[in-house]
């Protein structure tokens, strides 16, 4: 069996997250809306929605009228991380490490430049696990977990 993640499920999830974010609670996307947005057959969107629901990524409401009338009430935080709307701890650490490296590249003082490069190297290297653990704790606290 071929993987459906990249070709079907991820684009459907991405469209659902974007739709719900844009609507800001004013409306819920029906699967026919998602199918239209990403130019995919509504039956395929229905298959993707069932798969995404089975993994707890979306709250799918199945109503009479077929796949097209089904709608999505919510997406999980994990769904938002999967499509890149919310950062993972690893993505956050990568961004911090890159900013440290950029700051080092622009720093005229050799001692400060060296310290910034050491920090960037630590965030990417041996201390990465510690950085990720700290970032995960901060992200969790910010999200009320």
C-alpha cells in the first residue's frame, strides 16, 4: 500500500488548519470546502479526514449528505505543529541557533563573536538535548499545558 501522507493527508490537514485559523471560530469547513481549496476529489478528502480523525488530529463531525457535508470543528495542537503553524521545540532551537550564528557573523568584537558562535554550536551539538528540553518546557508553559 502506498503512503497517503504527503500526497493527500498532509495537504488536507494544512487546508483545514488554515481555514479554521482564518475563520477564527466564525465557521467550520465542510469537506467540500477543503476539496475545492486544494483541488482534490471530495471522496479523497473524506478518506483523509477519517485518517486524520483516527489519529486525533481533527474533530470531524459526520452528518447526513455524504462526505462533502461533513465538517471539521477543531484541529489539535499536534496538527498545528505538523503543518508548521506552531513550532516544535526542535524547530525553536534551530531558529535560536541560527539567530545566534547570524549575530556572531555580524558582531565586530572578536570575544563576543566567539561566545555567540560557541552558543550556536552548543545549541546544534552536544547540548542540543538540553536546549530542546528547555524550549519544550517554555512552549508548554506558554500554551498553558
